[in-house]
């Protein structure tokens, strides 16, 4: 399968409404698309620079059985993801809720539906916050966003006596990391 064929199949799909959880087409093999550590997309080693194309592809991304796929109603192709498919590039508060935005323009409010969890990041050799974007897809906070949120954090001690830098979104609180 080539990119132009995949793009043609997805024409007319609303990026926010693609019901990939309902689509279970046959696997058609892998395609040489890689989502790099920095959130950039590459095809055959060349960066995909058309934002509309990246947004479209990200809207039909599916993660199942530790593998990432681009899914249409009629086929499913495997792609590679170096860390997670999304990077949080912007944030703001609306009322008391923390609203995050991915590089692709996906917006959501941090909370029970979009929780933040700390994961060990091999390259940085530390735990970093990741947030659930949708289904089984996560985003990592861009370094600038992370540092801006650190400025807002409050030190709190958990039930085990460990101190964490906490941020609040509505009634939901999450840790940006443990403090020694």
C-alpha cells in the first residue's frame, strides 16, 4: 500500500470522528511510516511535512497488542512508533480544568477520561508524565510544556510518605514526578 492510496481511502473522514474502534479490517502488511521520538512522522525515511496529512493519519491511528496501525474501514497497515504517537505542545486552563493540545491539534481535558501516568523513559533515564489521548494512545509532554507545568505544581506527600510535584485539573490531581 502506498500513501496516496491510503490518503484517498481516508478522504472525507472527519479527523475527530474516525471510529477506528469499530473498524477491524484485515491486516495488509507494514508500511514504512515511523513516528519519531520528537513526534515527527516519516515515510521511507523522509519527513512528512504536510500537517493536514499527519493530522489525517493520526486520526486513524490504532494501538492494539503492542503494535500501532493506520486503519481504514477496508485495510489495516502496521507502522512504527519510537515512543508514543503524540506530543503535548500547548496547555491552558479553562475554569479549573487543564486543557492539553497535541501537535496535531487534538484537545482534551486532563481527568479520569484522560489520566496522566508516570512512565520510565529510557532515553532520559527518568520517569516522565504521559497522558492518555484516546483509546490506547498516549502523548508525552513536550519539554517546554513540562517545565511550564512544573512552575504550577505543588509538593504533596502521598500515603507512603513520598513527595510528589502535583498539578490539579478540576477534581483530578496528577504527579509530574517524585521529589527526593
